[in-house]
C-alpha cells in the first residue's frame, strides 16, 4: 500500500488522482461537519468552490428541501441558514435535506479530488471507518490535507498520521510511505494522547475558540464517535452505499 500525504492542496495534481483513492481531511471543520450532517440524515452535501457558486446552485434546487450551509472567516455566510459548526447539523435541521455547502478550505478540496477512483471524507470522528474501507479497497492512497489558508495545519497532519498508524497496525501490513506520511505519523505519536489539547493549541483552534466555538473543538477531537463514511459521487457527498453493511469500526487508535 502506497500512501502519499499532501499537507496543503497546492501540490495536488487533480488529474494524477485518477485510479487512486483520495482521502480529504479538514478536521476544523469541514470534514467533521459533512460527516455529522450525513450521519444525521442529510440526503447529500453539495460542495461548492465559492459562495457565489453555492448561491447559484441553491437557486436551481427546490427551496423546501435545500439548506445553504458554510462559513467565511469562521462565521455563517450572509444569507445562509446554517454555518460550519458540526453541532448545528442536528437531525431535525438536516434530515432528508440537500445541503449546498461552501467553506474556504474544505469544499474546494472535496471537488479537487473529483477525478479520484474513490474520494473519502475523513476526520477523527470517523477515522476507523475510513481505515477499514482503505484496507479493503485501496492500494494507492493520496491523503489531502486542507491546511489553513494555504499553509500547514497541525490538526490535519495529526489526523493523517493517525490514519497511517491504523493502516499499519496489522502484522502483515506493508506500507510505502513518503516523507510527509512519515512526518504525519510522528506528529500523531506526539499528540495522540490529548487531541483536544492539540486542537486548542493549533492556529485554527485558537481562532475558533476566540469566536466562541470551544465546544466544536471538543467535538472534532472525538475519535470514532460518528462511524460513517462519506464519499464523493457525481460531485455530491453521500454515505458510502455499503455503509450499513460494514462492520463496526474498531477501538480508538493508540500508539
């Protein structure tokens, strides 16, 4: 199994992802929010590259079954009904709804991986479900970290490292890791004992805490708390079709 990790989207070649399995990680908060929304019964999440694109797409959909969600600078976008906190995407708000979704980092990256054979959404909250899929279906994996405004984000790197750790747990696992994957795994081994503290110390975490989203950090630090598997199909994020037939994810990862 070959695992390439990209700490920012800038060096990702969209066409080179063909026939590979892409794993998109945006712990704070797009990955965690999408995972939560679909787990709570959303029909689909439609990622958009810009706010303008989100407004245009939403305008062509039935208003009574569509929600516009997302953020700019951490806050709910003007004219949108819901923001980017996973805690907002409760069942009574999202069940059977289509969510047109726009964020600065996560939603464009979901679309950047549209040419991959499979594109999975990963956070700490569903990481064992992602690892289980990869062990069964993938040999050539590209981990795409959203980063922070084009720069390295430690929370995404640690999540990537946890995924590398889970994939290498079995005695017969043979992993071919690039330098970034090795570095991500080292960061995971440093921080796995207290992911919540790591999130609070990160740049994005400090920013969100300053906006009053401390509960989001605690939620996003949960491991295997939302064991579902979102995938990209026809430029829409939905639950993997075999999700209900998968075995339950394992226990949280440890070093």
